[in-house]
C-alpha cells in the first residue's frame, strides 16, 4: 500500500497533543537559550520558562527580528556568529547565510544534529508534495551558501529520491541534462521555472515532453495563477512551500494543493494581527507569521518575526493531516504598502497579469511621489511588437482590471519587447521609489 505520510504518528496527532508537545519543547528551548545564547540571556531576562503555559503566555515574550540577529552577530561572542551561537564554536559543521537583499547577511551556524533536524522537517514538505523513492530530482541551481536548495537536496536523498545537481550549467545545458537523465521532478523558484520553460520552447522542445511530473517551488511568493501557469507549461503538479533561512522551511502543500500545512510539531507558529502583533488571528484573517523552530540548539531562535503575511486557513484537511493550515501567502510585510490610503500588495498585479493577460511577457510596477500624490505605474512588455490600436486596447483593459483588483488607478506604459530586465532566479518587479 502507498505510504501516505512521512511520519504517520506526528502528522495525524490531535491538535491538543500537538500543542502539548510544542509547549513542552518550547519551554525546553527557552531554558536552553537562556543558558547558552548571549542574545537570549539578555532578551529573556526575568522570564521563567515554567510559567509559560498558554498561547497567551507566549505573547508576553519578546519577538526576534532580523535586526536583532544582525546586532547579535556583531556581539562579543566567539567567531563569525558573535552572540547568536548556542553551542561551542567547534561543534558547528555547516555554514549558511541569508541573501542579504534587505541589509547585511545573517550567518546561520548548524551542527550536524541541527542540520539533520532541518532536513527531517523538509522531508515532510517533499513527501507531502508527492516526492517518492522512484523520483529523479533535478536541481537547476548552484546552491552556494543559500539554504533552501541544500535542504531540498538532502531531504530528497533521505526520502530515497535520486538527486541530480545541475548547478554548473547554463539554462540550455540544464534542459539538455534533464532530458538526458529523464528527470521526473525538480525544485525551482517560480520565476526560474517559467524562464526554463521559455528557453526550452526556444530550443524547439515542449517542456511537457521532458517528463517532469512534479515541481516544488521556493524563494518567492507564488500567486495561484502563477502556480497554474507553471502546471500548464510543464504538465506537472506544482507545490508551494514557505520558509526562510533563519527558521527553515516551515509549511508545505499537500496533494490537495489547497493551502499549506505547518510542519508541526517541528515549529510553533503564531499568526498575529499586523497592527498590534499581540493577537492571534482567526480562520480567514490575515496576519504575520511568527515562527519558533523547536529542535535547534546551535542557533536558538524564539518567536522569529518572519514578516511573511499569510491568511490563516481552517485546521484539518481532506488528506488527514491535523496541522495548522495557511490558506494563502500574501507576500512580505515590507512589500505591502499604502498607496493613496489604500493597502496595496504587489503580488496582486502578478495575479491579474498571469490570469488574464498571457500576452504580457514581462512587467514592473513603479511607485513614485509626484508632488503630494503617490503615482503607481505598471510597465508592461507584450510578447511581440503590436500596433498602436492594440496598445490602447491593452491599456484600457489593464486599467479596468487593476482598478477592480486593487482599488487603485494605474498609469500604464506599454514598452517594446525586450526592454525590461529579465530575471532568472528571483524577480524584483516592484520598485517603491518613494523611499529613495
Ligand atoms: Zn492536506
């Protein structure tokens, strides 16, 4: 019989049992961090782990954000990691770091044991997405010091898949390799998945014929429309997951492909209302994900503010898993901005374009201040050169659809094909120029 769960016991525990386990491990982590991490010795002064009994009690504890980690890294502790480290320096076996796109990178030390803990959490994500022993998984990236694809690589091996690293090749070389070895699965950012499909088509190859049956996406928020587009061009099941360098991948998509399962009891996850960060939101409400990875000692992390804005789902799922559900990932809190008093999420533009404007190949959104007013401009690049009349019609449709979706009036610029930058790994299509 097909084995349904990676860990049949943990994945189907009643929710009260999950909470008991998470609370127990949370207290242990608190005690450990107070004793072994200079960052938390300071941050948790006066906190008695035994007094944490309810989810309300959790919220009395301070949050940890990226800036805390950067400061701690520069603290007086030993080596590269300063005050972040929770183990003797010699026990560290793995170095990873954040990308540093939002400031100085944070270095992440792992011991052999804590790295294996991350890999195990990722096994849940891959198994849920349908990765199995018979899969040959192609990794179209060089992973460098960045964590997600390393985790995916090791977890796929642990499951029993065969992993083909495709780092030192260009896109064409990767497509050739995938065909040569008959890969059945891959991991990719959504942007690169679409880019690869386009390159394959240029080579005269229909991506569907390569034989990829499932794709796990990482690295960027992926609206449903983009996921469906990837499924269509590759003829594959596409699964999302959410995670980060500091906490690890902490939620993944099961075969229902309707929201994400938090990987419990590996992570204690709170979804807090964005305004006050002091109340857990209910089903259907949006909030910021605060994540505590419960099994790591090398890099203790307590109530990490991921700044990922998500919509909480209804617990319980047709797949039988009992974990907390995330209905949708909306994007990064830093990217959600107020424009003329209206809250705007750049991902909504991608949703509209992918769903209704297949002729638009590339786009970017610019937010500028003109006098006292914010002005928002969408620059689009159609697949091929079109006449003036077509441009006018396209502009009209875009203004109308975007107004419906975002409640904002966009300026539209239609550019000749090949004008906008192409992104291969992660896209940066939203530019808020009011800040600069
Ligand atoms: Zn499920």
